[in-house]
């Protein structure tokens, strides 16, 4: 039977919703590759405690000082409150028939694509949701429909976040200096910590790879890294001054950030009742070839200590 006429009789919800929502949200670059800390199962909102420790060591004495009262420990908090989002989409089965039939026949470079037509459509929509979530994490704006405030917006409103002076457009000619400026602004308290990460946008990554291929003048020479010229890079792990680099696809061009992964959070009600996935075949209802898909989920980002984040806003 042709896939065009194959009815979709299954409605995905409940337990299935958890799996498909997870695929949609967590398959974006930042979340799938462990770029930040994920906080699942947030029903409404969650408090992120911040502990700032001052001088807690004093001279020996018989008296006891409450460190909070003595202003040597400051307890503050941030709230992460995932916002509700939805996908209400109508797709025509005809538009996807050939692609799905190619999968069924094994004519595909992918090994693990869903064999059922309904699964195929869900995978298609989930990929789009993942792409948008990746963008929202870094440069989302809450005032825009379908978006929540990303890190760039949150950092812009926090005077504690360390802004790199003289930030501007990054090119292959200046990328080494700009990366150096970002690392130079790193607070001593987090420098050398295990999860310290240098987050860079895609265009910064491209310029960095180009510079290390011999274009740059910082002692690299014409032959570049390992004297391999532009052939040195094989899509492996990048570092700068010993700090791991994470290419955050959602960061705006010429933007960078230096922070601990444990200081950046993505919150979602991944397993809560607010998540839902449904696929409705309209052929039996109105005789059309349309399929309606519904996804509902929650998402938001937040950070702990702004004073331990360096932001290069190019």
C-alpha cells in the first residue's frame, strides 16, 4: 500500500511524549553535547541558590560569629521558570511520501531513521524544535513568540557579568587576540577549574581554525599547526590556552563566553504533565492528506553567579 494512503492511527501522548520531547529538546548542539547543566522535571519553577563566600577565616577567639550576619557569606538566589511552548502544525503526507519510502526501502545514508510514517514526521518536527531551542538558549528574546530569554539577553541585563572591553567583530586576523582578551578577563576563582569552558560562535570557530592553519601571525608561520597548513583540522576538539572550546551553534556571530558548565542551566519539565506529543491523521475526518501534529513542552535558561561569567559581545 502506498504511504500516501497509509492512515496514521496512533496518537502519541503520555509515556511516548517523554521520549519524543526529549529527542526534540535535547538533540540540539548545546544540550546533546553537555554544553550546560540540564535541570529536568521542573514542574513550575526552581530556585538556584548562590553562595558568595568572603573572608571566613579570622584570628582565634572564644566568640562565635554568624558568617551571614558578619557579611562573610552572602546567600542569594535566582529563579529558573520554564515557559510553556507549543507546536501546532499541519503537514501534507504527499510532501513526505518519497523520503519515507526511500527509508523503508533502505535507500538512505542513515541507519536509524524511524520505519513508521508517523515516527518519520515526528522526527522531522523534532529536528526543527531542536534547532530553534539551540538558538533560544543563547540568543532568544522572550518578547518574540516561541522564544525565551537566552543567555545573551540575561547577561546584558546583569552588571555582575564581566564584559570584555573593546569587543568587536572577530576575523581570522584578530581571533587569537580576541580569544586572549576573553581569557585574560577570567576571574582567578574559576581559572583552572575542571569544567571551565570557552563558548564560541560558529564564525569565531571558523576564523580560529583558519588562523591556526597558517594565516595567523602569532608564531604559526605559513605552514600553521603541525606544519599541515589548512589541512591540520579534522573536526576534532579545539582548545585555547589549555581551556576546552565549545562551539555553541546558537551564539550570535562574534560572541564568546567563558564560564563553568556548572554555572549555566537549562530547565524543562521534561517528564512533567505539561509535555505532550500527538499525531492526528485528518484523512478519516475531512478526506484530506493532512496530518496535524501537536507538541507541548517547557524550556528556559538561567545562570548562577554573573561575576564568574566573561562575555565577549562582538
